[in-house]
C-alpha cells in the first residue's frame, strides 16, 4: 500500500492549484481589451489547466498507485509531491484573489473550461455564446464583490510579461508530471504484459487519453501483437514523384487513381503533397520457387504494414516521428515509399537533416550552443519514449534526424526534430529492410557488425545515440571526426568505437562540459546494459545518467 496521507495531500494540493489556475484563465479571458497575443496566452493556459484536471482525476482513480509497483509508486509519489508543491508556490500570488470567488466542483468547471476553449478557438461573433457570458459574469462578480479585490486582480493579471512567466512555470510543472507519468507507464505496461491483461480499459479512459497514456498503450499493443494490426496502410494504384535526392526524407507528391465507385468519379486522380522516405529490401534468393516467393512478399508486406501503424500513431501524437499517411510498394525498384503528412505550420519543402546541417557552414551558423544542448536532450528523450514500448529505433544516425522548414521564413525549425529511418522490419529471410551503407556503419554498434546472430536491443540504439551526441557536441560528422584522426586511422568497428570514446573523453568536456561528456561515453561504452532488462528501471537510469546530464544546467558540474 502506498502512503495514504501523502496521496491525499497530493490530491488536495492539485485540486487547490487547479482552482487557482482556472481562476487565472477565466479572469484573463474576461478582459474586455484583450489582444490576440493575450488571447493566445489564455488559450495556452486553458490547455494546461485541463491537463492538470485530467492528472488529478487519473491519480485519484488510481489511489496514487500509478506504476502498479509499491517501490516505484513510493518513488514517484515523492517526485509528484515535489512538483505539486512547486506548482502551488507558483500560484501563491493569485491564491488569495481566487479564494474570494466561489469555486465550482472540478468536474463542472472542466466542462465549462472545455467549452470556453472551444469557443476561443472557433470564429464566433463577439457578444454570443458561453464564452462571452462567462467573460462578463466573472468580471461583474469581481466588481460587485469587492472593489479592492477587483483592482488587485486587474493589476495581477494585466501584465503580459507576468502572465507569460506564470504560463511558462505552469508548462514546466506539467511537463515534469508528464515525465513522471511516462516512467510510471513503463512499469504499468510491463505489469500488464506479464499478467496478460487487456490494454483496452486504459485506451478508453478519457483522462488517460488526455494525458497521452492511451497513445502509449496503443503503441505497446501494436508492438507486442503486430499480427493484430487491422488497418491496411498500403496505397494502391498510386505513383510517387520526388523533387530531389535528399538522404532520408524528401518532398514529393502522390498521385492516386480514384476508384470507379467513388462519389468523385468525375475526378480520375488525386494529387497530394507529402514527405517521402524510401526503404529498400534485398532481392529474393536465387532458386526460390513461385509459391515461396509469394509467401515471402506477403510476409514482407505485412511487416511493412506493421511498421506504418505505430508510425501513424506516434506521428499524430507528437512523439517525435512524422505523421505516417500510407506506404506505396515500388516492386520494380525493390523498395517501399513511406508517405508522411506535412506537419501543420511548415512549408512544402524537403526537410534538412542534422547531418547536412553539420556539414553546411551556412546552416551550421543557425545553431547556438544552447540550441545544441536542447537538441541533444530532445533526441535522448524521444528515444527514451520509444524504448518504453520496447520499440528499438534501429538505423539511428544524424541523417535520420530531420527538421521541417517554417512556413513564415522557410528556416529550419530547430526546436522540433523528427526521427526517420526506422529499420526494424525484417523479411522472411531475417535480414533488415534497409541495408547498412558506408555511412551508417559508423553509427552501428561493433557487436552487430562482427557477429550475425545478435538480436538488436536498446543498448545498440544507445550506441548510435552516443555517436550522434558526439557529433552535436563537436559539430562534426562521424566521418569528419575519423578523417581528422592521425594515421593509422581506425578501420575495424572496435577501433572506431575506441576512437569515439577517446574524442568524447578528451574534447567534449571543453566544448560541452564534463556531464555531457560522461553521458556520451556511457552510451558508447554500453554502460547501462544490465538495467535494460526492465523498461521502468532502465528509463529511470537513462533519465538520470543520460538525459539530465545533457542539460545546460550541468555545465558547471
């Protein structure tokens, strides 16, 4: 049993903080002279309030047991308590103001808040709808209740910088809660898998959906039971055209023949702009009979479909991959074209890869030191999220980290990296779809190159991550790093790894700090392979020993 008193204290503190945060949101929305920027702040604030409400309900329904493991529950409870205490302190300036107004129940207030948010995001005429009535009623209640309080509230909430700072703190605390939930979710999924329980209840819980837990459960189910993937992601009667030869992801368009039975029968073809990633597969073995070849093609198509499904789920839920739309088989070129929807707010152009940006003097100047630290932390966090599902990335390299271009200035969106190049699909022969090229062997763990019967694991992903983190730290590609080595240059996979470790140990502390260097060396040395057996334990170690050490806060360590 988890400590009941601590659970009750957390629930009460979250409820109190929620009511204060909701008061801030509604008061800001009630301002008669609000501009577009202030309205956006209010909308963003409202989303964070709804997240907090879902967290409180989910936490209360679970009676504080969010990891299904007593030892881990006690650990996460202490972490949650610390976050909630900081959050409550962040809103202390507004607490007395909020206390003057009668507070509705959490359930009724979240319903009202949801309607307010929907109203703010739709183009309703002024003076109509629930949002307008709420605005006038809140302001009027404050005026009628206490003039001094109304003046204080107006002062406290009218300063845009103050509001923005409060919002950023709110986001930071909610982000910390999301992180705890992610670690706890790893334990939940492992417990469910061990006991053969169904993930359906978790996928259908509305608060689990709001917190993103249902998405993780869905991906876990796809990963564990790929044969049960029902959606067919293949696109028939389609041709792909691409505009350039980008290394991994490129802009293109897909032209699809409309079916005769379609209501749009007068339109023979549709043409959509997409991002395209090609994955090649080896030729069929010589002497293979027609029935064996047909079976091999069937299994390969099924495995490709099984990759498209989690990519579609993760991409549509901002988990670090592009949103997969479909795939097209180009048998004459022995490859599959994975099609991705172009994310909102980006231009129709081929993304820039991290590899290309490191090699480009022009694009390289866009990267400040703080931006490189953030990128390193983001990539490690994204990989940790995949490993929670026991989903290994495979083929991770700087060529597979891509950045879409902004719709406004066409510049790469440095704060939003996407991972591509997933290569864990296996045909019937057991070889990986997407063969190792001269470039990506530099990112591949030596054991995988020297022994053919080793199963790919999270530790092999971390080695690839370590190479990319080394590239980010020294701002040189792996090939450039090796070319700068004095003769005799390393030639075997083991020698290449030793050279990476040597450069990370000697050069990174001066460029990125001691902690960053320690994180990179830990990845290259496979230092945490014994903790990789349990996802929940591994994620905690991974966060403390890798992710946190990639922060600028550790520069002075």
